């Protein structure tokens, strides 16, 4: 009988996992992966979660293990093999230090990497960067190589000198090695010129390679030293190989590296397939679960608990029923093996055993049919399953007479319910659908089928048994209606069960459409509510910011006014009240202009021709014309446009109150340079009024020369002003044409 891991295609999951391993060690662990004790499985899941969040680089553990295996077998490793092993150990130690700093489950695994400082130090002292044994590896090797180098040079010097003495005899001027002895190339027929030992000749026979007699003894000594060097190097490499084989911490390091590789492969599998970490609980609850081995799978959600221990799934063939069984089975096996599962969310029980009766299994040796094979597996379930077991049964009751199969299948379901097991069962038998309808502990379900397109949708529908759709598909394919009618009449009880299922499915589809519509409307309402809340919060924040800014502005202005008033008081004490009063008037005018008017309401009863006051300017004038929200007002010689809501109507008898100041005859100077004509005329009017209030006789207007436009406009206004007696240019030494001196009426010059 096949193992449940094979039935549920778990080896294919292991193969996908092995493909993502970086070393042979991790690949072997992946291919051997199987369910673990629950504590270890939860630890593996935590490790996978950490590996997803923290990628790390693994050393060449495969080369390290191979070198360790050969060393244990007594082999002498080459310098390059030993150097690669040392490099892998060095990287492993660096990885250990890196992961220990995390202080998590990965740190606990990394703690299994041993300390290999003694071996690494010995390798660094013995081998160079290319794996060759250093001269300083031993005193003997150092002595041999100190003699080898000058001896080799002595041989080369003698041979090149010989080549130079007999240029006619040599083929080319170079020294070569034949049979591990230095020699020179000599032309054939000229060997008598260079006495020596013939070591080799060219393929054409035109060149002879001769070891001259003058270097024979030197070559002999060189060869002897080479043998001694090779023997000493081999001895050193054997000792290093033995040191590697005797490193007691190395097996633990290899185990830790293998597990770290496996965990990283599990993280890669979860990332590539969209797997999620499961939780363990009392029942089974999967949200948008899918088969991890099927391309573009359709996700489904379902749960098994004490109220719904079994789900009976029916529906057409090729509708995805078997895939759904394997989806649950693989989720459980993967979770028990420490792997993430194929679902957006999963809570899984920890079954004591998973039973799976999926697919056909005949036994020629035992002479068992497909039906008998099913019965063998069902018998094992009935005999050994417990309330903690998970059962997955495909096509219950198939392979035999439908009536007897239905009766036997119902009895099996009743026995499983009595045991309290949980699981999924698929069937085509209508009596089982009727048995499950409304019965405690078992729930009907079906796989949706698109009748218009004649194709399955692979979507699970809970609470509704499925139809076979045989007659519906036959009608869509235009079989004769008479044949279809006859088939319907031959159904048990006139096909009433199928008709009932059809009515139930129609009602379910209607309810689903209504539910989708309501959910859509709720989503729209929720989105609108969130937008309104965000807008209200934004408006509140902006309002608070504006109020805060306004409060700060008012506070700064109050501080400034207080400071200026304090300065004026001090000035009045020391310099007299006249200058202080003048500055006070200027201060009042400046702040009157900056007073916000947006809060003023448009007054009623405004009519053209009446006298009005402009509070922002502290001036009075005559209203000439109303233009909607704006008004044209004559203030002295100047006509200006202001907001109508800024005007305050004056009663006919109201006249401007005179300032109770004693007239003083002084000269006031007003600087109009840089102002527009309208701004300058306002300043002149204000200055004339203030000069009269102060009892001044003369007013100096500084307008500059420029183009003369400002000077001309000011003088035109002065000619019409009844407060002006006369005006003229200032003396040349006091400004000339750039200054107009005004004499006010009633002033004694």
C-alpha cells in the first residue's frame, strides 16, 4: 500500500524544496524531509520566518564535507583542497558571528558551528593564497628550497653559456626540460659539438634534446632535492589532512550549515509560491488555500471543527474535488514538516495520523480490484483512526453497485462520525448527499460548474450538495429531447432530488449575487465614510493651524504695540509731548491700515451722496456710487474704491470732532518718494488734516524730481484743496523742484 506522503504528492514538494538548496547538504535534507515532532516543526517554522526577514550567505559546505570525508578515509588532500576547506570554515565562523548577534532561533542554529581556530591558524601558516606549501612550513623544507633556488640558477647559467659558445649547433637559444632534467636543443648532426646525454628528439628528428655533461651532476643534485622537497611537502599535507579529520567540531558545523541551507530553501519556497506561516490549534481553518503544485490554482476557504467534522463534497468529474483533498492533506504534511503552507491564512490541528484514500490502487498479487483496494484503506481507517486523526476519502462508494455502495458508504460515514475524526470526503452518490443534509457533524459542499461554458470553476461552495450535471450537459449538447425526458423519468423518484438540487443552487446563486451587491454597496459607503473623516480631519487640522498662526501674529503685534507705547511714554517725559503726539498719530494710522476688515458686515442704508466713515483709514468722505460689493468714495481730493462692507454711514449732523490740541506753528515734512500717485495723494490729504489739527502753518512735501508726474498730480490736488493758501518750490539749497512747500490757510507766515 502506498505511503500517505506519496498519495498526497509530498515528494514533489520536497523536490521543489531541494531545487532551492545552495549546497549538497541542504539538498539532501530537503529530499529527506518528513513530518517532525510538533515542537521541532514549530521551531522550523520560526526559523523560516526569520530567514525570510534576514537573508544570509552560506559557505561552500559541500566542498568542506567532501574534504572532511576524504581526510577521514586517510587520503592526503591537496593544498588547494585544504585551502578551500579552510575558506569554508572561515566563512562559517563569520556567518556564526553574524547570526549570533540576532539573538533569535537562527542564532541557536548558528551556535552549532564549532570553533576551528587551531586548524585555520595552521593552514594560514602552512599554505599560501594559491594552496602551495610555504617555505616556512618546516625547517627542512626551508633548507631544501634554499639550496634548490641557487642550484637551478647555476644550471641555467651554464646551459646559456654553452648555447652562446656554440650558436651554430643549437636550433634555438632556449633551455627546456625533458624527463625532469634541464637540457638544450641541438641540431641533428651537430651532437659532437655538445657532448652529453640524449634525452629526447623532436618528431621530425631535426632537433635533439641533449643534457650536456657539464650539468649532469648538477641535474642529479637538483633531482635529489626535488624528491626531498616532494616528500617533505607530502608529509606536511598529510599532517594537515589528519588535523582536518581529527577536528571534533566539524560534524556539528556541517549539521548546522546543512540546516541553515534547508531553512533558507524553505524561505525561498515560501517566497516563490506565496506560502504563509500556519498556526496550530484545535480544528482546521484555511483561508484562500490552494494546491501548491498546480499552475494558477483557484483558492478556496473552508473549516473543520467539532460542529462540522466532515465535509461531503459532490459535483461533476474533473471539478477539483481531488485537488481540494490534496490541498488540505499537503497543508497538514507541510506544516508538520516545518514548511509554510499554501494559503493566505491557516489554522491547523496536529493530527496523530493522516489517512488518505485517493486514486486507484489494484493489487495483482492479492488479486484485489480497485473497489477492494478502497475497502482495504477504509478498513484501516475504521480500525485505527481516532478523534485526532484526519481522513481524506476520494470517490466514496465508487467501483461497485450504486445502491449497495451508497448503503456501505453511509455506514462508513456514520462510523467515522462516531469516532469523531475530521476530514474531507468526495462522492457522486445522491443518497449520501441526502444523508449529509442537515445532519450534525457533517456538511454538504460542492464544486461550482459553469453550465454556460461547460467547464468547472474549481470553486468550493459550502452548504449545498453538487449535481452531476450529466443531463444538463447532455441538453446543452442538444441530445434529443425525447431521450432526455425518458432519462429523467427513469431517475429514482422521478429525478426529484436532482430537481431539488437545481432549485437550491439557483437560490444560492441569487443569494450570492445579492450578497455581492450588498458587500459592494457597503464597501462604497465605507470608502465614502473614510473620505469624509479624512476631509474633516484635514479641515480641522488646517483650521487649528490657521488659528494658531493668527494667535501668534496677534500676540506679536500686541507685544510690538506695547513696546512702542512704552517708548512713546518715555519719549514724552524726556523730549516733550509734541513729538510723542506726532508719533502716536503715525502709529495709530499704521495699525489702522493693517486692521483686518473681513469680519465687518455690509451696513444697511448706504446711499449715494451721504457722508460715510472708513474705519480702516480713520477717514471720512462722501459716497459717490455703489458698485455691488464695492463703493466709490470721495475723500478730500482723492476718489477711491473700497469694499462697501467697510463703510459706516454718518448722520447728517455728525461732523468730525476736532482734536483738543493747542495750535503749534511748526513745519511738517512728508516723504512721498517711491509711492504711486494714488498713495501719495492719500498721504498728502492725511498730512494736511494732521497739520491743521496740530496748528502747523507750513507743510513740506518731498516728491523728488523724476519725470515730474508725481509733482504735477500733487500740485493739481493742492490747487483744489480749500485748506491750502498757496504752495511753491523749496529754495534751491532745500530741495528746489523736488520739494513743494505748502502754506495752509489761516497761518501767519
